[in-house]
C-alpha cells in the first residue's frame, strides 16, 4: 500500500460573519427544489496558536507543499476514475484525520474554479467548528427536522474558501441517520452540487459509522500517526473499508522521516509516494 507522509504545523487569526450570495451556481436547485433558497453565510476562521491548518498558517511551507503533491495525485486518480467524494478516516482517535480533511479541502479549493465541501460525518463527537474557532448555531443533525433546510447550515469558510456542513447536535446513535434514505438523498444532492466532497469520518475500528459513511464515498484515505498507530491497526482498517476502496495512507506527525519510521511501518524511506 502506497503512503503520503505529512507533518502538520501551527498558529491562527481572527474573523467574523458576513452575508454572501449563493455559490456555487447550481447549489440551491440541486439541494432542495421545494425550499426557498437562503443565502449562505461566509464565516471567518478564528484560529488559536495550536492550529494545524497549514494553508492558513504557513501556505508556502513544506507541509502545504505535501498537500499540493497529494492534490496532484488525486487529480491523476480523478482523470482515471470518477472520484469526487473522499472519506477521510483513521484506525482510532487523535491521529489527525480532521486536520487532514480541512487541509485537503483547502488545497483542493486553492484552484479557485473548484467548489469543495467538508461534510462532518462524526455525529457522535463533532469537532470541526471548534477546530476552526467557530460557534455555529446548527448543523446536519438539525436538518432531520422538516423546518431546517440544508442551505441554512452550510457555511463558506474564509479566507480559504471551502464550504463546511457541520455535524450539529451530537447523537448517541448516528446509525439511524447515516443509514437512512434521507441521508442518502442528502449526500447525493451534495455530490451533484460540488466539485469535491470531503467526508470527515469517525475512526474506523471502534465504531461502525465509518462503514456507513463509506457507502456515500467513492474512495477512502486512511490517516495514521507516526510512532503511534500500530501497523496491524492500519491493516485492520484497510480490510474493514476494503482494499479496493482505499486510495492510500497519510502518515501524520512526521517531523523527520528516518530509518526508524521505515522499520516501524515497513515503508519506503522516501517522504512522499502515491499510486
């Protein structure tokens, strides 16, 4: 299995809410034709010094360049197959998958003709709004009520320009939503409306949510943390998702790629590879 290796970095800036005209152009019609459109809001990130959103903190640094390499590989995959919805998951918690999902969205939207949505699929412990320093009033789970439309819970995150559909209020049993016909229709409409949909998934091993979300994605990327994620946990995750569904692995938290990491993961000693 090929791997992309990335070490992520830190810091942040303030922002605020401002109204914006609907975008992308086909967005409203594709989502809910029977609902009067509401203009999406633009929300400004408010990041602290601990932020690892490198396209905001260090857009020309080495970590950002690794994501640009990943974008190139994904464009090559997309040219060969109809891949536009990516599931980002990890074997267990605290391995950096949400950070990777946000940075991946940022690098994809860096080419300004691309509309990119991050769909927060962790309905048990949502964290994306907090990571971005945002306090958002509602999200996906509130849309299960008939009086809340998707247009009112999708936010454009500036200055990076990707869209965010946050999870909303946490659920004890997300399977009821993730396996529902309603959620299937929602994701289909979102895929029709955006060039890329990045699904930030819960970890794959402890809960079944990732397998439910996998059905909504064209392919998966597994995030592991250097010197922490056991190789057997990576293998178990790949088998659970299906080897044919996994495009590759991102090895996160590598400050210096040396022989020790090569021995631990059985990986090539080069810093980036993808197929």
